[in-house]
């Protein structure tokens, strides 16, 4: 197995921890944020940009790469690492989120999911075995079990049905993964909606599969924060604390801080790059809308505490000019900054955990946002 996880420090006040995740393509200090490269590219940035801002692992998507360009082509061209020019670790989502998000284009059965491709309408079928087959061909370091999640709100009956199907699919994924014996890691996914007892049941059954890693999915779907964290806490209590925990798709900065405070190690979200393309920049004081007229003559960087190439070289006035004139460079510079912010956020938490000062780090984070709100940040 080309994956090892070691816990290096724990927060004495709670389950937060710093660790080291070792893969065939490099080590990942945790907690960390994984930039989302759904189709084999993180939107608007190049692999060199990712290295510059400190990214150690990126996420791609099985469903989309299966459809375009197809896993066979990627495999023939040397695997996803070589294909996208990224030599660090890669994790692929299994396509489970598309089972949820493309509900109007799919038919769900025990066997798997029949999709109509969102690209050309052609039929596409994804089963647990097919999900493992595609991810194996892509050559990624970490593959995910195919799962099915409910939205919010969901009835208990809906959550139980989703949980049961996800567990049965996980067992099939495990069997397919064991038959491949490639050294790639497989993570199981906890479902159960927003019912803590169902989350605990799913966590116990997922942990019993004894996979290299574990994930909690089906969160950040519009639920109140209290329900989100109750679901995570219920799941974490019954998972293997010595294995990496991936909190899927939970990606607002405050949510990342809350998630890692509750023991999560890996995070992903489209927010930093999506918001960047829309002129919303993350800072230690909150979000800054760079298109606002008040930045027209502002010589300051986006965030004076940030060391990213954007903040080192360009003013708010220049970035606003790029957005106002529709220059493509705007999206790249903004994305580089936002990704650096996210990666610094988790790196700072890791450093604090190693020093035993995480409580202070947590407090300073929230005090910064309070100060920002007083100064007009959102």
C-alpha cells in the first residue's frame, strides 16, 4: 500500500491533530486543503502556480474525466499526473456527488447509475466496479468509493436508504479495489444525512471495511451549521482515529477551521477558485469584493499579510482594472491569491497544532473576521 499516515501532534483541548500523509507521489502535511481540478485542471491556474502557493495534493473527478477525455486516453498518455503536468499526489472523487447534483440526468439502481452525459446526452453508466476501474486507470494516489447522498432537508427514510446503498456499494468497491492490487489507496465515505445515530451507524460499518482512509460526505448542502457539526462529530466518534479523515466539499474558511477543530485532516471546495473568478477575494479580515469602486485608486495589495505573487506584485486598483476590462489575467491572479489564503489557513493551523497553540490560532482567526466586519468586509 502506497499510503501511510502518522499523527504528529494533537490539540489537548479537542480532536484536532497535525499529521503526515505519505503517498507514492510525495508527502502531505495535514491538515491541508486540496485545490479542485475537476477535469484535470484547477481553473485559471497552472501546476506551477499550485506549487508556488504551497498545494501538496489536488482533487480531480472520476465522472467528468471518464466522459472527457476518457480514462483510456489518460492511461495511454501516462496517467493523470503526467497528463495534467502535476507530479504531486492526486485524489479523485468517485462521481458520487454527480449522482446527487445531476439527479435530473440519471436513473439510480442497486447496480449503479445510468446517466445522460451533460456534454452530449450520450448514455454513461457508473457502478462501484466501474468507479474503481476508472480511478485505477487514471493512476491516482487516492480513490473514493462510489456513494449516494441526500440533500437537505431529507427524511429519515431517505437518509437510511442512502446510507444502506452507500455501504453496499462500498463493499463492492472494496472487492474491486482488492482485485486490482495496484497500491493505490481507497477511502470509504460516511453518509446518513443529518441524523446523528445514522451517521454513527454508517461510520461503524465504514470503519469495519478497514480501508486506508475515511471520509464524511453529504455536508455543506444548505444545512444549519449546528446540524453539520453534529453530523461530523457523530461520525468521527466511530471512525478509526489513526486513519486520515477527509471532510468532503466543506470549504468556507470558517467551516474549514471548524472541521479541522473536530478532527478532519483533508478538505476540498470550489469556493476559492469560483469566488476568485467572480472577483471575491478571501483575506484574514473576510471577503473583499475587488470590483467595488472604492478600490479604484487603492495602492494596497489584497491582503498586506499575504505573501502570494499577486499580493507581492499587484495593487487592488490594478486587479479591479483587470476585472472591469474583462482581462483573463484577473481570474488567474485572483485564483492564485485565494488558493494561497486557503493553503495558508490550513498550514497555519498545522503549525499551531505542532506548537500547542491551536486555541490561540482559532481565536485569532475569528477576531480577524470580527475586525473585518467592522471595516466593511463580508
